[in-house]
C-alpha cells in the first residue's frame, strides 16, 4: 500500500516537462527519469497495468519521489543525463567509461600537421578520424598513409631546421621531410588534404600508389619491403570491403539496434565513418523506464559525452517521442547540427537490421554473465547490508595505511558504488601529524580529515558512505570509529582482518565468519584489496620521488640517471652498496657517474 503522502504527491504532479527522482525507504535515489509531461509519465508507474519485471521491481521499492520542472524537454534530457552520471541509481542505465578506441588526429592549425594517434577527443579544432576497432588496427592505417602520401608522424610541434639531418622515414620514402624544408608549406598542405580525403572516404589513390611501390620493390628484388606493401594492400582491401554504398551526402553515421527479453535489453551501435563500417559495439542494459523509448533515450544520454565524436546523423530503429529534444541536446554537445532519423528502407535500414541482429545475439549470450556480475556487485551489496543489519551498502568506502618503518606514511580512500569501483571518488592522504609507524594514529588522522572536509561543506567529500570498511581487526576498527564519532558522524563501520577474513563490527567482540564463496565476503575482499593497492601505489610514488631527490644531490647525477638507477636496482640500499663495476654495467651509467655515486655514499657512511 502506498502512503497517503505519496498518493497526494501523485495527484499534485504538474503538466510541465521535467525530471523525476525516485527514492527508496532509506532515501536512496533508485531511479531518475525525464518526462515531456511529468504528470502523465510518473502516474504510469503507479497505475495497475502489467509492467516488465525490472519496472515492477523498481516500483515496489519506491517510498518517495521528487521532481524538477524544466523549461523544455531538451533541458530535461540534459538534466537527467547529468543526474544519472552523478548519482548512479540502481535502476538506470550506467555505462562505464571504457577505454576509448584509438583515433587518428590531424591538427590542421599547424603549418606542417602530423599524424597523431589518440584515445582522447578534444574540441581543439583538430580533425579526428575513427574509431578504429573490430579488426582494423590504427597503426596499419597510419603506415598506409605514410607509404602512400608521405605524411609525417614525428613530434607535432616540429620546427623547420634546414641544417638538421632527415630521419630514416625520409630516406625510405615514408615522409616528405618538411623538418628540413624538403617540401614547401603549400606542397605539404596538398598532401594533408589528400590524407584527409582518404580518411573521409573521398580519395582512393592509396591503393594504386602502394601497388606501384610493391611492384618496384619486387623488381629490385627487395622482397621484404614488397611483402610489407602487399600486407598494406590487404589492410586496404579489408577497409574497402567495409564500404557502405548509397548513404547519401552524410558518411559519418551511428545506427542503433535494440532488443529486449523483458528482464534485460541489449543496445548495439553500428559505427560508420567515411562511408565505411568501422564495426559494432554491444551493450547489455537494464532500465526501469517504460520500454524502448526510455531505454534508448537513457542509453544515449550516457553513451554520448563531451569527449565523444558525435556524427551529424544518428539513426534509430523506431520513432521515439524525444527525438527532437535528443537532436537538440546532441547538437549542443557536438557544436554542430545533429539529425535523428528513423530509416525504413535502403542502406541505413539494412545497417539498423545488422545492429539489431548483433543486439539479439549479444543479449542471448550475455544475460547469464550479467546475472553473475549483478550477484557479485549490487546483489552482494544487498546481501552484505542484510548480514550487517544496515539499511544499505550501496556506497562503500574503504581505508588502508601504507609505510615502511614509519617513512613516507600515506593512506588511501577507495569508493565502491553498487559493488563496483568509482575511481573518480578515490582519495589519497599524506599523513602529517603521526610520528613513526603508528597505523592506528594514521587511520585516526585519515578519518578525521575525511569527515572534517565533509563538515566544512567540501562537495568532493559531501556524500557520506552507507558503510565504511577498515583494513584491520578489532583494535583498528575501534580507533577509526572513535575518530569518526569525535566529528559528530556515525556511519556503519566494519573491520576486515586479513588472516581469517573475519568481519568485526562495532560493539561486538565476536567476528562474523562467512563462507569463502559468499559474494558479500568477496565484495569486502575486493574493496579491501583495492584500498591496499591504491595506498601502496601512492607510497611507492612518494618514495621514488624522495629517492630521485636524494640521488640528484650527487655530482653528475641528474633526474634521468637517477631514474635509471632506481629502475635497475630492486632496493635503494643496493645502489648505496654497489661498487663501480656493478654501476657501470647499468645501461646509461658511465664510469664517471659510477665513481661519483660510490664516493658520495662512501663519504656519507663515514660522516
């Protein structure tokens, strides 16, 4: 039964566009959606009509909701995407920022632009081509361009120096050597334009140019080089086989496919660039919206970001009510006009069918994997909360200390949301007030600093955890808990002792022992191990910085040689104890430097 308060709020919903925010009984945000008409959309969740299992599961957990009225549907769409990224609600689509596929970048603002390979797209006026994946290696494409057109790949900020010597690429015909003025700016600009045309699918001369080189190499019995050219022709053939005919004037397109089995859904994105199909990306998604339209809208809000390449045409399988708002939102994000289309016939429709086939195949094969992953993440959070008797374990923070004999003392704070790392929320601390190796006092300082920042209103520390995990047993837990209480906070806290993986709780001397196969324990182990890794990494960084600084005091040892020595020896003491012969054996360390190091540490020992 819904509460009277909830019924009254449903009756009072406005008819404006906006965003609605659903909360559970403990106040957690569990779903965020947008609506053209808030009154109509939100009421649909609470009527008696049959709903998909994922929608009904969310509705069963709604204890309260709130909403934000916006001026337009586009504003609602933008606000929804931003709030979902910020709060990561359980029932929304949450796409991870996977490692970006590589792009080829050409900065046309430079006098002599270079070919650059990058995974980050910036709004810097450069031209970006890609992404390259699904069997197309970006380095192969770069080598084809060098062979066919002679465009440089060296330092983008290269300066012309007629007195310098050309690099190997010029001698073997892979670069026009603008660095030594072998080519004028005008001539090189023509080369760049041809390369841009090739990458845009508007120039097909590369094949004939490489074939000519291959034949010439074969005639000169330079068979190794001829094989290289033959392999490049193979890559070109593979690229050309992906050419999509009859696309019209627009040759950069994203085409979406969508398939649902009632409990989950898959979205596949067919990516066409320069008239060539670069490949298909598949995503398993769950969304507690009300079907295809909500799922696709929510997906696109997560898929396209400020650092994404957004093509001028996005094609969807079926019409959606938010098409105009999505087009406006993507246009604003891209800085260029973006059209949303729903092809019914032709090449674009065929590509959408291809995307749908990929989505259906991916959904069938990934459902079991997704269920397993859900059991280990959000499912493990729910189980852990039940075991500990707390309202939620959605946001967990874990702390660890790292030092060697009290030197370079640091601590780490890692954050898991819904059972998965949220690396943007990680924090690291350099211990300032503790003398010697005192892990208890170091943990006390860490938590006091963390909660002091929250009390001061620092936005980066404002969101409090549902559960704090301390790497340690009863003593470490007690110290940490007292430190938190001293600042007026009382967040549920547990300690995880390494030896027997015992879970200690505040106020109890008897630990909780779980099966090694229990997903709740595995979740605690994952966050503990991640906190340990993060702390150790920071500690090693500080220690290395200190060692570099110490070595730089030695005459003849600069930053470069200091790093060479640290990389060559497992321990700093090994450098101190090494003789001249051992030091000279290190690549990059000459006899004078070795002698200087030996004399320095010998004098230090005698002081």
